[in-house]
């Protein structure tokens, strides 16, 4: 079975540019989570969805970050405008019933 | 945000040795999860625990849900080189919030 799919795997962009990260969750899972991982702060939950509806976005750093889930098989995380401090690895995870979360391979974002 | 106390922060052991790591929380959890992360990859779920006192094994790995519901440990027996990586604990509280609280990880190095 296919796991969580994320694209792109690597993204290098200049400060001020818009960045869009994509995620396809495991089929049948009803929860989707977006995380950011850095050495200093570890894994941080940014936002999660249940049945395509955002439930908790308290971890979204600021208005520059937005996330959507237009259907059960696709979600995006957008950063506009990007800043160097946004450089991190961004993970998408999905879950059935919201307990055991299964992670994608991540997108390594570098903002110069 | 809230984080779990995970220890030790790092371990360097000889192949064949047993390993033990643990996580503690100031809050009660209903679920404990243990993950392993290899470089450049997303965390992979190793063991899920749902009941206080529960002891669960997955091959050479054994994890327990503390009786107080505020701690959990993970043991690896007879370590091998492929056990190298970062191990994370995560806890989930009661109620409808599906947010996981994460430890900062235990980095394991195995000397062949």
C-alpha cells in the first residue's frame, strides 16, 4: 500500500517567494497533520484536519502560513511570503481515528 | 508548546548491548507512541500503547505504558547497527483533541 506522499522532497527558494507544499494522505485515513521539524524546536504540530475540516491551527506560526484540504486525498501548506527562518523539514502525517499517525518522507525547505 | 521529557538525549553503545530510554510527562496520557526516524526520512511508528500497564513487543523492541499514565519506556534488546537513528516518544491526552505531544528524541549510535 502507498504511504503518505509529499512533494516536493526538496525546495530551495528566495526570501519573499511563495512556497506550496503538497501532501496525499493514506487512503481511508480521516485525519491529516502538518508538522515542522527543526533541530532547536523538534517536531511542532502546525495544523490538523478531520474529514477535510481544520480542527486545530494553533500551531501555525503567523498569517504567512495557510493550509487547505480541498478533498480527502490532498492537502497543501502554503507560505507567503517565505522567510529564512521558515527553513525546516515539513512533514505531513495521516491517521485513522487520529491516534497512530503515519508520516510522509518530508519536504526539506531552504529559504535563502 | 508542551514537550515530553525524554532521556537520555543520546546514547553510544556496542553492538549486542541492550538499550533503554524513557519519557515522562506532567500530564496524564491515554496513548503513548514510539517512533524511529532515520536521516532524511519521516518518523516511523514502532509501537503504540493504549492502556496503563500495557507491555507490548515488536521484535527486539519492548515498550510499556506506565501505570501512572505519565510515563513510558522503550527497550531494545541485542542492538544491531541498523538500530541507529533517533527515537521519539509521543503522548496523546483524553478527549477529542488528537494533538500528539512529542519528546525531543534519543539519538542512538551503535558501534559494530
